[in-house]
C-alpha cells in the first residue's frame, strides 16, 4: 500500500534523522563528546560569520520588507516534517515561520531575489549548510529538542527582538536572551528550547555551517554534506516553491 504524501514525507525525514545520528560517536572523537562546548567564540571558531554581522542593518531592512507577507510564509513543519511537534502542535495557534535562503546547496531563487544583500553576505561564508529567517509569533515558544547531528554548528543573528520580556533560548544549561544586532554560535545538537512570552514578533537569521574539525574528519563531514545536497536540500526547496510571496 502506498503511503499518503504527508506520511511519506514524515518517513523520509525520520530516516534522514536517524541516519545522521549514526555518526555522532565518530564526531565525538573530535568534539569532546559529552564535554563538547555549548557556545563558541565566533572570532576564534568561525570568524567568517562576522561578515554577516557587519551587514546587520541591510539584512534587517530586507527582513522588515518581508514581514508584511508572513501569512504567506511556510511554517517550519511544512518544509521539514521532523519539526511537526515544535512547529505545528506545540502552541499550535502560534506560528513558527521560516523564510529559506539556502539549504544544502539548493537555492530557492524566488526567495533569494527578495533578499539580495542578505544572500550576498551568505555567499561569502565557506562550508555553508543552511540559512533562513526564523520568525516567531508573539507568545510562540519552542519545546525542548536536539539537532540530530554534530556535523554542524548554528549561528543566530538577532534582527527583531521584543523589548517587553524578550525571548530567550536555553542550550543545555546555559541561557541567552536575544539582542538586536548581536550574534551567537552554539552546538545545535545539545538539548535546547525557546521561551517566548513576549508580546512582539521575534526574528533571527539562522545560519548552519560545518563544524570545524581536523582534516580527516572534515573530509568525512563534507561527504555527509554531499548526501544532504542529494537527499535533503532539494526536497526542502521543492516544498518552499509551494509558497508564493
């Protein structure tokens, strides 16, 4: 019996999620395992990301131009069903929208045309995995979850942060409150959650980059990135194309 499209999407994402987890013990040989860092010093770990920081004003301007069209943006689980609980069922009357700009080599061209200066900054970043605007409705929290793989680390740049009771993120046992124009870099594979009881929209630019590793492990990581370019990125961008701004 052939599964309906939604169930096929869930099955494929579960398969990719479980497959990517298989290699975490290998990465732990180089990352420190349970003692690996939670947050990173951007200047020491991935200084190229400062090129994005330097363009904060331009990136924020392009985001602000998009926000009136939020109703037409996909919610995260509509692009990646692995996030169906966090995006579609937890605080389900509130939205977690994403505006995808790059996903494992796949480029949603219509989205990119609307953010040329943001895209120009992203194109300067080596070993890029994924980049998108992440937009939370007022009061939309995200429950505790973990990224499946140690292969990448995640950058956030605060673009719109409510002043009244600003949202914050917990990564493992460390908390951070977003600030406009300020960036952080952390290990997405640690358990993390977002607390948002604010009365305003929260928007950040999320950028995933390959975790810096010694050469043999880096080459293996590039191989996994190549698999993502085949099995994940094109599927996400096809889903993006169903939404027209």
